[in-house]
C-alpha cells in the first residue's frame, strides 16, 4: 500500500504574501526557505504519492483571475520538477470560505477518492500544512499532520479547538529540514516497561532529545552513570526502577540494563539512518571505553581490575555480572 504526502501550497511551499495572501506576481513569488531542497530529497529517497491540496479563494473570478494564478503556479512546478519533485495530483479548491463547500479544506471533497481506494495507506500518510485547517484535514482523512508553524501564517484557535486537533500533530516545526529528517527516521521515542518478580522498571526514551534525564534506581552512582548517557548522548531519558535492594543491588542493575537495551531496540526500529561506524572519546583522565554495536552482534570482552569493592553504594562486581548477562541475553540488538 502506498503512503501519501498531502502538501499545502501557500505558506508551505511558496511564501504567502502577508498583505493579501495571493501569489499573483513575480515579486510575490518566493519559496519557503528549505522547501526546494527538502522536497527534492523526499522525491529521491521516498516513494510517497504526492498530492497538493490548496485553497485558492475565488480562483477564476474577478477577485482572482486565472491569469494571475497560473504563471506563478507553473513557475513553482517547473522549479520543483527541475529538482526532481513532481506532484502526482493537484487538488485546488476555488471557493470562498463563506460558501462552506465540502471541497474546501478542511473538507475532504477533493480528496475523498483516497478513502475509497485500498491501494493507499492513509493511517501512515501525512498532511503537511501551516494552518489549523490543514491539521483538521489530516484528522478528517485519518492521517497524521506535520505542522509547519510559521509566524506569518499561523492562526490562533480556542483552547478547546486546539485540544481537539493536537493529537493529530505528529511533528511541529519551523523548518523543512526537520520534516525531511522526520520522514527519514520518524520520532525515535518509546515507552517501555519491564516487570519481574525482583524489579519493576519504567523507561521513557527519546533518541532525538536534548539530554534531559530523570533517573531513579535507588543506587546513587548508578543513577549518575545513566544520567551521563542521557546528557552526553543528547538523549531524553526517564528511568524509574523499583527492586529488591533489601537483598542486594544485582537485580536492579542487571534488569535496568536489560530494559534499557530493549527500549533502545524498540526506538531504533529498523535502524534506518544509522551509520555503521562511530567514535569514542575519553572522559577527563579516564581511559575506560564502552563501544556498543547496534548492528545486532552482541558480545563482551571484560578485562578490568578493581582496587575497591564499591563506588558509593554500587558494588563494582555488578559491572561485570550485569554487563555480561545483559549483553548475552538482550542488550541493544
């Protein structure tokens, strides 16, 4: 089944003139920054069925003659085609808002044929738009919305209206580069729970975060080390572990490691966009390194000698026991 990109025109591909919102002269014809590059890469890298859906108020009337529309619309199409991007369909509504026609966004009159065609996967399709009518169109079609939020064209809704549409938005951004990156990788987020007789673990992971963390395992030094993963990896990470610390630390450390590996595996899905090789840097004066292979071949070689039994309340023997068990059983494969 084919996925669809429904793309608005003005304010998304072309800059929308703030004075009258009509692209009807060469002076008023300019592209939204990054649109040409992103659309070119989308055409090259993905197999979306590409549909323009745009409201052009009164097109064909004295208020907006055809001769004021087509020269600049066609200029846009030629420019995009020169970069490899061609729309498969163009759905242009010509009515005014006060007419309340079903063909006008957020109505689905011009695109309802997609609902009746089982060759298309609407649940995994997207509407890219800059107005709340585009978001509502996505909701009406059963798609997800990518909201290109630009200051010139963004509209204000009541809190109730926004609440009703907010769940439809899967990405909100101010630039096209983010849209391409999302279509390539998706939002690499996951919520993962792992419960055993010894531990109850809750993890929230965003691989494309900013380094925020909220860690609570009951072992201070372990919390600190997990916080370093989030901070230096620019990963948003929440870990809440409750376990049998009254017996020892072993289960809490091992099971948290296993659960974190499972969360990474879920968030990475098919690992699209990942490079085969990375790099490692020492931290301060330390020479210890952990190199993790996300390619699916888990293994551990452990050559370490400790001069003390604990760091804080964390037994150093757990580094070996937990790492060895976690890698051999699940880890991040």
